[in-house]
C-alpha cells in the first residue's frame, strides 16, 4: 500500500478471481463460464458498423436492453437496472442498502464479504446446515440486509421459491437480495415476486447461462424505488457503465432466449452424466442446480485432486477454507471435456487413494 491510500482501505482484502493462466492450454472448469459461444444473433450484432460507432458514448439509459427484458419477462423499464457485470450491481446494492449491516451464508460467494468490507458495513455470516444447505428460517427477522445466492455457490444447492418468499416476507424493513447468477440451470427465479414485495432485489448476469462472461453485463429486477436508488449511485460513479458493443450483444441475446434455454438443458444433461461418473468413482457430490458440481472424495484430499488435475491440464476451483477444503468446484463444460475430467479423476483416485 502506498502512503497515499485512504486508511479506510488498509485492511481490505480484495476478491481473488479464479485463475486465467496462459502457460499452456487447459480444459477450463474453474470459473463457471459456458462451454458454448454466444448465439448467432449476438455474433452478428457485434459487427464493424457497431464498432465504428464506438466514437459515440453508449446509451446511459440502456433502452435497448430494458426493452428486451420487457419483451421477454414483461418487466417494465423502471423495474430493471443494468450494469457492467453483476458484481458491479452487488457492490451498488451493498452500498445502497447495507446501512444496518448485511447477513449472508458463511459458505457462499466470496465477494459478499469483500463488498461489505469495501463499503465499511457490519456483516454477519450464518453457517450452512450439515448437509451444506441453507436453513431459510435462520434468515428471518434479521434487521439488516439479507444476501443469498440461489442456487448457492459453491455448493450448487438451491432453495425453493416458497422458502425465498418466506425470507423476503420475514424481513419487511430491509432489502433481501437474491443473487440468481445460476438460476437458469435448474432453480426458480424470484423475479415474479418483485411486484408483491418492495424489499426484494433479484440480481442476474449474462456471464453464465448467456455465454457472455467477457462482455460484462449484469441486471437486476426490483420495484422502481429501489431501482432508482441503484441508478442514482451508478450515475454518481459512471453513467456509461455498459459499453455499446455489450449493449448490442445483450439485446441480441434476449431476442434469442430459446438458444440459451437449450444450452442450459444440455448442461443439465452433462451435469447428470458427470455427477454419476464422479459418484461411481466414490466421490460425494452435492445436489446441484447450477452449472457446476461441488464434490469431495473420502480418500483423496481436495488440494491433491486440484493439483493432479492441473498437472493433467484440467483446471477446477479449490477453496482453502474451513469445512470445504476437501471439495473442488467443477464447472460443467462440454460433454467431451467432462469425459476427459472423469478419465483424469479415475487415474487420480486409483493412484492417490489413501485407504
Ligand atoms: C459469477 C457470479 C457473479 C458475477 O457475475 P458477473 O456478472 O460476471 O460479475 C455473481 N454472483 C455469483 C454467485 C457468481 O457466481
């Protein structure tokens, strides 16, 4: 830290993203990207004509994207917020709604803690149940902002919509943020509840199910009052948060939703095949509604699995954290990639198993 840095950031620990190494080519199953390219209309939308308009600012109101969401989900523009990745939206939401503190699960998206610290907020982390699920009743009547990823990460376990609704209902005086980064892979979205509850904020991303991690585009749904709070903070930071090419790509993606629904279905099939294969090798695999699996082997520790896979050219995500250090989070790639993963796992288990 330089001597010029504001002292309030002295103890801030930044989020550590999954590695993007360039030393060799890997089968990349470590950052939950899609194995499929964006849809044909997206590839057509980012053309030379659009690029030539980069001399002009992008539309700060994101009208094309908002119209796309209105057409797709029937949610009007005043109830949609967009920004440069959903991480950006999460940060604005913590900033806007965390005055009384924030509560989230002890095992969840690692960024929540960083956003809380970065914004100087008190936070509390609630342990998961022993089966790694979330107990919804533990989040009732919290008297602070509640943040839950549904499905949760890195476990992949989803809450039912009824349970999400109960949490929202039981915290009427604080925002309940449901982070739906993985909802399209098998959970139910809470976006249908935004008219009923003025304290619900549903956050989503184009990075996972819509194959656009590199474009940086996130969205949120909520009642118009909380959406304008977020817009106020965005307009106080960077009104042109989304670039023209990403706006064009995102609007085109919303027009071709069936392409992405089909990709999610394929990923669910590949997920089932991978989970079965891992179970046959003796792995314990948590029930996933996401585009990844969280798995551990009773006789090979998690770090060894991670390292041996890496030596074999396969990247997965290992978290050196209490209770989960024997797990690895494995993104669902293409069928071929997952067959290669299972072959590598078979060799590792055969060689490394300690019992
Ligand atoms: C990937 C992810 C995000 C961030 O998505 P971006 O839109 O790429 O910033 C947010 N929340 C969770 C739980 C994620 O896994």
